[in-house]
C-alpha cells in the first residue's frame, strides 16, 4: 500500500504522470479464442458426469480434451476456488498471473486459462458466463477474479494467530492428495493461485487494496469452460460462502457447488485442435 510520500515532488512530476498508458500485453489472434468454434460445439451437449462439492471442502475431477465443464450454483450464493492442471503432467498448472496480464483482473466468455512456463498454452477457454451481465460496479468490482490467489491458513495465521483448516488452499491440497494417494505435503506444492469463480472482488478506489463483496451468483448460474487438453481440476467451495464478510470462517452460510462434465456432438467440433505447447526454445 502506498503511504504518504517521504520524498519531495520533482518539478516535472505532473509531466511524468501524464505519460500515456499502453496495454502491456495486447491480445491478438494468437491469444484470443475463436468464439464461433466453441459456440458451434456447445450447440448439442450430453451430460456425462455430475459432481457435488460439499461446503468448506474440495474435490478433484477430470475432463477429457474437447469436452466442456460447468461450475454450477445450485442452492445458494457460493464462491468456488478453481485449480487446473494438465491431467498427464501436474507441472503444467494454471498460471493466474500471466492469465491476468493477458486478459485482465476478471475473466468471462472468450478468455482463456493459460498454463505455466515453459508450456504457456491455453488449458481451458471460458465459453459461457451467466454473470456476464454484472460487468463493473460502482466499487470497481466484478466477478471471476484472478487477483485473489486463494484463502490459505498461513496468511490467516499471520493475521489472526489462529489455526483454520478449511481454507481453500487446504481443501484443494487434501482433495489432490486423496485423488493421487499422496500425503498432504506431497500434494501441497502443486496447489496454485486460483480462478475465483463467482467471487465479486476488486481493488479499493483509494488505497487499491484487495476488496470483496457479496457474490451476485444465484442458483442456476454457471461458468462454462472448454477443455483444450486432458485436464485435472480441483474445486473448493470456499468457507467464506458468498464472501460478503469473511473468507476463512465457519460462521458464513455455505452451499455446495456442482461440477458438470459435458460431451459435445463431435460432428460440431468445427476443426478444433488441442493447442501445442509454447513454441519458444531457450538458447541455453
Ligand atoms: Zn476460499
């Protein structure tokens, strides 16, 4: 947080501040999804699997390449923390920071979830968002952020001194450990910064601190993804519920979330191919 300056204003401060801003990573045909391909593929979907995530817990699911998955609100306002990996190599995980740099602080239809270096390719593409009407509110907030990392017991302990065991970080770690037959310690390094599904967040207009408010999600809302390759996902139903007040709490009203896996009609695939890993080759 920027506190009151300790150093004097230079004479040309206004001119320096007036320099034009440019988009750091302008997206182009190499980074943007061709939405027509996905819209065509999702015309006819067959529900293959349904998985309910209990409140204050997480579960792991797999999605074959070329399939869709939805995260669905079914009972009440609830935020979900999503991790994604390449199913056959967990080192290729979702890279929220570079996704943020490419697509902005909050994601919606057409945005892609990119993987870590050296892979840097789309793991998934968002193909439908029933909350896209929300846009930006007067607090500068929106939904589905890639700025909040995930609620975790270490920051909670640093701030409050208490031990809380159902943060999304812990839930995701336990779920991955159970799925893989690993210990908690083996699984923990693979848990990474998330896409905060349905969470309504932003930066305060004065201090630019991370802020949250009650999620606008209601039963029936969903966020839909297309799996660009064979994926493993983990979703935590955040202990903060709608995250209107807290995110590491047993007091908030919490509801389940549902993950649905869909197979498209293969005749509608529109010539889609799984993206190759990034083409850059290091010279050393
Ligand atoms: Zn959480």
